[in-house]
C-alpha cells in the first residue's frame, strides 16, 4: 500500500473492560461483561450464535453506535481513546456489499474514502490502483459497480477500506451472502492484504472454520461475556448428532421437461433446457456455479415464471382441484398455487405481507380458501412449533435474520403444500438455526412432501439430498 | 448491571435533538425518500396523462391528482424532522424524475423546490416540534398552496381570463384538498407504517409510539 | 425503462464536453426566457436551436428520441389544446405557442440527461456552485439504489404470488402495487441506514475538508456555450418584437 501519509499506517490496540451495550428500544443488554485486549497487528475471529451481540461489539469498536439509540457501560478504547476518535483509522466490511458501495464506478468508490480524508487529488489515483490490485480486482477503474458479482463487490469494498490505510479492519460476516467460490476469493484478498500486519483485524462470523488459517485467536461471544478458545480449537460440526427423519417413496409430483428460460431482450439463456423431477418424500438438490440458472429453475418449478422453452407440469395428484385441470403451475391462480407449491426465497423479508406474525402465518390458508378460524388455528400451531409464540404480535420485519428465515419457511408450510421449492434456505444461518431449518425440511419430506432445494451448502447436500441435479 | 464501574457511559436518550445538525443518516435517508418518490413521480407522470385526459377540460378537476407530487416533502419532514428535509427531498424527487424522463423538463426542479418550500413552511410554523396530525395537515395546506401558485401562472395562464371563483379558486381548493389527503394524511400513515417495521430505528419518528 | 440511462458512465457525446454547470446556467436562461414569453415566435426560435443540439447529445436515432420525449410531446399537446379550447378568444396560434413553450422548457432537461453523468454533475455543483458536499454525495449515494430497486421490484412481485396474492382485478392490482411499493421502501430505508453507517466509517462526516479526485474544470467552450444560448434567446425575443408578437408575462 501507499505510504504517502502517516495516519492510519500503524495498527491500533483495542481494550475492552466490563463493556456492555443496550439498545434504546430493548430492556435486555445486547452485550455485557466484555473483557478483551487485542494487540496491534493481531487478527482475531469473534464467533458466536446469531443475536449474541457480535455485530454490536463491532459497531461499538467502529464508533458508529448512535448515542441516541444505545446505552453503553464499562470501558472500550481504541489506542487509548474513545472509538469515535479512531474513525479515520478504520476500515469496515459488512454482509451486504451493496450498502457499502457509494459511487457508481469502481475507481470512484475506492477514491470516496480518500476524498473524505482530504487526500490531495494527485495522490488519490495511484492509491486507488494499488488498493484495487491488492484485492485482486479483475477490472479497471471505470467498471460500473452494478455489473459486479457479490464477491467482486465485496472485494471492491475491501479495496475502499484498504486505500485509507486503516489501523483497524472490522469485518462483519463479509462472506455470509456469497457463494463458496466468491467467499474464498474474499478471504484470500483479506489474507493477502493484511499479511504485512499493518492493521489490527477483527472478523465476526458464526461460521468459524474457514477463517481459522487466517486468524491468531478465536473468541466466542456468549451471554454475559467472552470465552477465548485455546489454540488448535475447531468448531463443532453442525451436522454432528443430527438425526433426521428418513424420506419416503412417493409419486412424481412436478416435472420440468426440457424447460429453459431466456429473459426478454437478453441474448443469452438464463437457464439452458433441463429435465428435473420433484418426487413426493424425496429432496431434489439443484447445484451449480453462479449464473448457471439455479434460481431461474426454482422460479419455473415454483410456477412463478413460464418456461420459454419446454414445459413444467404438475402430476394429476398435485393439480387435483385446479380450475379446468390446468397442469402448468405458472397458469394457476395465486390462490391455487399457494396450497400446492410452497416457495421460500433467498431474502425472507421480500415475502412478508402483513404487520403481525400471526396474520402472516394465517394469510396463506386464508388465500387458499380456508375459514378464518381454521387459518388462525394453523397459525397458532406453527407459532408454537417454531418457538415464535413470544413474537406473535410483532412485526415480521423486526425479527432477527434467523427468526425471519424460520418464519418464511413456516409461511410456506402453513398451507400444507405437497411441493416445497427453496432457494438457499440455509444461507448465512448460524448452527442452531441451520439445524432447525434442516430438521423442519426433513419432517416435511417424511410426510410425503416433495422438496426442490437450490443450494451451495455442502452440509445441507450431505444430510438432505436424495437426488441431485448439477447445472 | 448498568451501575457497575462505569467510566465512559453515555446515557443519551434525549426526547428530541435540535433540528439543525444533520447526521449522515439524515442526509442519506432524506435522499432515499427523494429518490424513491422520484420514481413514483416518473410513474405518476405517465398515469397522470391517462387519468387527467377525461378531466382535462375542467383543469381544476385534474388538480385533484396533484397531491402525489407533494408527498416527498411532507413525508421527509415528518420522518427526518430536520429543518430543510422537505425542501431537499422534494427537490431531489423532482430531479430524479427528470433523470428518468419527465414531460415537464428542467422546470420540474423548480416545482420540486417550490413544493418543498411550501411543505417546509408548515413544519416551520409548528417550529419543528410537533409531527402529528395537525402538522401533517398544515404542511399539506401550505404545500398545496405553493404548487397552485406555480401551476396557475405557468401552465394555465388562461385562468386569468376567468373570474377568480370559476378557475383559480376551484383549482387551488382541489389542489389543497388533494395535498392534505394524499401528502398529509397518507404521508403520516406511511411514516407510521414504516416506523412499525423497525426501519426507522435511527429516527425519533421510529421510536415514539403515537 | 430508462433507469440504466440515469446512472451509466458518462456517454461519450459532444455535449458531454460542456461542463454540467454551464449546461445548467444555459438551462436556467432558457427557462426564464421561455417562461416569460407567451407568444409563438420566441419559443419557436428556442426550440429550433434546441433541436440543433440533439445530435450533439447523441440523440440521432428516432427510437431513442421518441423514448425520451414522448411524455413531453404528450404534455405539450394537451396544454396547447386545453388552452385553445378554454380561451374565450380561441386562437390556434396561441395554443401552438403554449405547446412550443412546454417543449422549449422540457428539451434542455432531455439534453442534460442524455449527456451528463450524475457523478460529474455532483462534482461540478460542489466545486463551482458551493453546494454542500455532504448533501451532494449523500444524494448520489441514494441514487445508486435506483437500479437495485428496479431489480427488487420484480422479485417482490413474484414473492407475493407465492403467498397467494396477485393483481387480477384493477383493485387487486392497485393493492398489489401499493404493497410492493411499501416493501421496496422499507428495504430502501434499511439499506439507506446501513449505507450512511458505511459512509461514516469511511470518514464522510469526519469534518475534514473534502477533496475531489475527478475535479471539474471550466473551459472557454463552456463560456461560449452560455453566451451562445443567451444570443439565441435574444434573437428569439428580437424577432418576436420586430414581428410585433411579443407578449411577456410578469411584465406590466
């Protein structure tokens, strides 16, 4: 990296003693009893379950907790001063790179942080080029950020942070939304660009294993404080001891025959023609690299888009009761679709429609023609089963990521569909939520439901996939 | 727990911060509202052409559709609660509709500015202290008046050929009604619905339960 | 949809070499002159000059031109017709003048958008017009969300269908649209809050005077452009006065 300016070229020391944070709207402390010393240049992994307060600790270190919104206790210092004063020596990465990119061109975005620091114009572009090279960014400065993949965007965000020569680099689940290949490239870029130990690095991730070669120490955030893991520690395998109900052999419910899809105005097919079968009591896993059309296939199977070539058709059993015996799911009315094929999207919040959890779960049954009382009973039962009863009156948007994921699966189950189509149902989940979601899916399979799961998740493939389709 | 050896404790949950200093989140969220309503404007411009066609021969009736253009200023004022938020959001919304292609051309930015000033006046009159129904309706009235003034002078100079009560008055009244209903009432309902989703947690509007 | 046009890198057209600030100055000048003229001749001269600039903005293909101007042509026609029909001394030429006036007002916007990148506009405004940098770049950051919103629109609409909601009747369609719009807004506000945090983490509110990596230079050609615009306006008014058609408003 450029050495033009002194500030931020020296790694910082972080000290926390009895530190805690409470959010304005909550009664419980989000984080408490944190004692931690991070020496300059150290690389630390902070792990722990969803909601343990990992991200809150990172936000506090970054000095970006809104004082109007959070109450602090104890002591937290960066190089002996309050974190707010360390802002200019800070670099940050979070889950969603789209909310970290400011400008519409790659080079401009890296330059943004340098402009803010008051770098003279002439000094900016050489540093931008250096930073882009350091993260292995494969395009030029003029590349529109819109045209980048998730992994490329995340590396661009890293370049934007590195260009400022940060003394403290905070990475908040930077690979949670990336496919395995993209995630590996981001980790490699972090490793390469921090190899000179000019920055103290704190990584937050509930998936500890891939970071282990990169970090010096692993600290777990638990209720009431931190636990430091000994050297050589390995995380518990999330599939360990998992006993899933077996599948059953049922009839073919839904089939795609030579089904392909091309977006209007696009020269290239988003999905080359494929043949696939969703069978009752079995789980079909759809795998393949990014851009192969996995999610597009999910949309076709879910009856959300009409195939441009070939066809997708339901069996007689699945199409039973549909008006005029239409067999193609994309021609079904929404009310007919919802009781036959349940779909879970990658982003759960896109599927929320109401202001209360209970209404959210009752909505599908109501739409498929159930009576209000029956729909309400279904909703209550699901709330109970998924441990969401305390939130029955809460707004779905206010749930944590893991809770939202469980809710979106639950809404799909509420109408007891015979087919479930799921797009990356375990994306970015901690071990506990992961096991809950997998168990829930296996239960559906054992009662004869046919599953189609689009996934990159190797563990999920191991424990659940009966049939595989590689695109 | 909170009272154990506290060295750097900042318990700052104040009722209402001064409306002057803008945090980055205030700027960005106001801009997001401006951009979002710019897209709404773009769509409404097209819909306006269709909806207004049957009403075109009595322009005061078409004025009933004007309220949508006054929404960004009032929503931003109610949500961000900072002096200037209405002007910023309204002007940006107009500029974005221009970027997307507007039948009104560059003058639309002047409209955005004037409509924002109109809404801002309502918040100024309540001194940025109250953000309930009274303020929403008042800002709706002032915003409606501001846009009527421009419309009558720029787009319907023919109104001067008619008696005041036959054109100017009904045009203004319909615009104000539309503004109060769509921008004031719907605007406040929108802000409250947004608050319930937890998306406004960094704003006073997202914390106070009314 | 034209959103990609709004955010793409600066198109390499001749008009793009004029600084956005000079374009804005010219636009203001034209707006003032056209607004205050209620005759036919002045807007006709201005519109003729604007049409001459279309090739310089890269708008030569009829399809492109139509896509960018049809709402404006529609608006111009309706304003012309309404004012002719409602006017007691209904003169066709008055209607024509008012229609041309709308076109004269709107075309500079079309030209500006076709030839200017928002980033260059923000650079020019902060450097030459002292627009506060936090406001200008805050707006720019929000603008980057537009293409994300358009992509999310479709997936939220499909997500509604999976929940049994679709717009078969007009009422259902309006409710669906409102629901999708609300979900989009919630997403945009959440993302906006995170974006603000990210910008602060990169020193956006550090209080240090911000520099500009791209800069924005004013050249002689920018002055020529503004003076040329002034000359065209003056020519239009002169011609109008000579022909005895000049009818300014806000005067007398």
